[in-house]
C-alpha cells in the first residue's frame, strides 16, 4: 500500500533547512534501529523543542524490518501528539544506494531520502540522483545527494582514505540533479575510529576551507555532514572499564561541529554516539548487577543516558534546542 508522508504527520526537510539556515543552527539527524533508541530521540527532541530527522539506514531495514520501522516512526508522531505541541519530524532514508530502495521508502511514507551515489563515477552519480529526485519531488519528498567519499565504513561500502568534495563540481551537480541538500566530505568519517591519533594528541581540524568554498558557490544551499559523532570519551572509558575493548576511539570535537552548525551545514548525522552510550550503560548494568535478566532493567538505563546525550547535543552542539 502506498501512503504519503503528509498523511502520517511527517514533514519534508526543505522547511526545516530554511529555518536552520536563516537562524544559524543544524537539524540533528539521529539513526534508530530499535524502540529504545527511537523513544530516546523523540523524548529528547520533544523536551528540548528541537526539530529532528529520524534516520533509517539500509542496515536498519534489514535488521528491524522496513515496515515495522516505518510504523514505529508513525507511532512516534502519535505519541508526541498525545504529549501536546509536537516538534517537526522528518523520516529519512540514510545512504540509499539504489532507485528501488528510495522508491520503496517514499511509497511507504518517508518524507526524505538520501541517494548516495558518491562511490559512482560522477556522471553515473548525477543520473541516479536525478532519477530519484524526479520520483521524490513529484510526491513532495526531499532528496539528499552526496559528492566526495568519507573514509571508513558506510553500510557494506568502505573506503580507506577520504576523497574530499571538489568544490568545482558542486554547482553543476546541484543544478543537474535538483537535490535539496548535499552531503560533502571534509574530513569526517563513519564509526568510532575517525582519526589516527595517539592518546592525548589532538585530532586534525576538518577542512573548513572546502566547506567555505562550497557555500560560496552554493549560497544559501543546505549542506549535510555525515560521520559527525564526537565519540564521548566517558562512554569509551565506561565500555572499556566493564569488559569492552575499544582502543583509540576518537570522534569529531564538539567545537568543530558547533562551528559547522553556524555555517551552511543544516543537517548533522549522528549514529555511533548513540551506540556507544547505549553499550556503556548496558555493560555497566551487566557488570554491577550480574543477576539482572529483565531487558527493561538494562535497556531502561541505556535509554535514559541516550535522552541525556541527545538533549546535550541539541542544546550545546547543534543549537537546535528551543527553536519550536
Ligand atoms: O552511515 C552509516 C550509519 O551509521 C548507519 O549504519 O548501516 O550500520 O545501520 P548501519
Ligand atoms: P557516525 O558514525 O559518526 O555517527 O555517523 C553517522 C552517519 O553519518 C549516518 O549516516
Ligand atoms: Zn552517513
């Protein structure tokens, strides 16, 4: 059955990004794969009065079932209506790698999709992205494209080195595809190991020069940053203290994200930070209360820590709190 996102209460990202651009903040885009993550994202964004983009990856669809995830998103909207004064929510496909997956999400009520043709030759990226844009725009759905390749792992695709976005390509890409936002590569990467630094060493700065050049060429156009987890060192320490083994896990410093959020960056993607906080809380319960076996007793504390983390990000990193 085909259903439009408008009937479900989601909004597309154009309106969110126009406000973010005008007011100098970034909309958080948080991934979810299960109920506790979704509850935490919705509760945190509702309480901090922040718009939010709920992200579903291909991996999440394979893990949790595409239909169920979509209905969970719809449930989140209904839950917020009951709480009163809902904040704007977009349901977004993260790293769509084919026209078919984008079409399936659009038909099942997603308000936004990413078509990630960044690994393809330039002209193929344009052709695929344009095809998705035509289908999406006919239904009011927003489309995010990508130029440049992040180092690290994206679903099944992995790249050892960054291929930074070439600013000379962005105008042509946006004009010929019609995308509503563009993900660029300026030194972030997916996962918990973003930079190769020794303990105590500071991480190299992101390539703000590329971001500036891109925004000069695309004035007022929404830019997206992937791979933007900060890899909270307290979460890493807790994981390691309670039997985990994460060595030299480092992320993007909050100050750099804050700087990006005040510029043309309108959407910032975070997944790994949620995974780390959740794992830390669960490991702690398992270590301190070994007789506990009710999932609510370890998923509950994990959810509470997630809410805290998302609220902190909305308030002091992305600047999205208090906007609605
Ligand atoms: O960019 C990748 C996201 O963190 C999603 O990760 O494909 O493991 O669900 P996943
Ligand atoms: P992180 O791995 O840094 O959380 O990035 C998530 C992301 O970009 C999802 O698309
Ligand atoms: Zn990503």
